């Protein structure tokens, strides 16, 4: 585990977050080395999702600091640092249009345009994650929960991010499909992965397990 030497891919140092006077994170610290796979776990409502939102810059801590790949996350760096991160949630919002159009959409943005050639990897990634090519012509409303999760993962992978924040991304998958996702990220030593999961299979996959407390000194429950 990294210890604040500036080489950590992700680091929270004594981060405190309060919502409406309720303490969600209380001097919380964690760190992941580049390429490390870590499981963020704890009871429902302990603040796991708040940690992810802090890393994405959506929640500003009241105290403490956040570093991404050695750089301080603040109002001036958030947009640049966010380009290092890929977030995939349990119930991804894919937007409208066909799956093919959804996968192409991020490359319409100037920042992602240089990566447009990565779209040639779509057939390979679909095959790797057990998705039929015919699915590319479907719309999100025609997809199962597990198909949506895998499409969201593929969309994130096409952007070549170095850090993945995964929040219950295999909750709708059967065991075989879940194993495919686990094996894929385990094989990617070039990416850092922080995941929230309650499934026991993720525990074996993790290089480290970060346990979050269920209650805080104020006596309030955190936000999950």
C-alpha cells in the first residue's frame, strides 16, 4: 500500500466529508499503488460511494486532500485529472440511440477525438465480454441489466483511462460472465482498479481490502 510518497495512483489523506451536519467520512485515508486492485467494502451507508464521488471531484472534502497519480485534486486540476479516471456504476445510464452510437458518442468530444481509432476494438471487446455483435444495433431499452453493465465497461475501456472506479459493476451478471470481468481486470497490470462489491469473488481478486467503518463519531450513518 502506498504511504503518501507521491507515487500512489489514488490517495485520500485524512479526508472529512459532512452532509447537512452529518459526518460521512471522518479523517478517512487510503492509497493504491499504480496497477493495484483494491476492494472498498463496508456496511450499507458507510460512505463507499462518497469516496468514489470525492475521487471524481463531485464532492469537495471539508478537510484533508485527494491525490490522483501524484497530483492534488482541486478546482483547478479536476477537469484534467478526471481524464485519468473511468467510472462505471451498478445501473449505468447509457443514453439514447443504438449501442454502436452510444460507444461512438464519447469520441465526438475534442478531448477524446485522438482515441477514435480505438473503436476498432469494439468487436474484440464484445467477444471477450460474451456479447453478440447483433447487440450493437439494439437500443438500451432492449438490453438486460448485465448487458448494460458490460457495454458501460467497454465504453470506459475504449477511452484508455489508467484508473477504474467500479461500483457493483457485476451485480447483474451470471457467474461465468462475472468471472470474465474479474479475469480481464486481473490481467490488466497497467490499470489501477478500485471497486465496490459485496460479492465474495471480488475479495479473492483484490490486492488489498479497504474496510470502512459503519458508524462515525457523530453517531450518524454515512452515505453509501
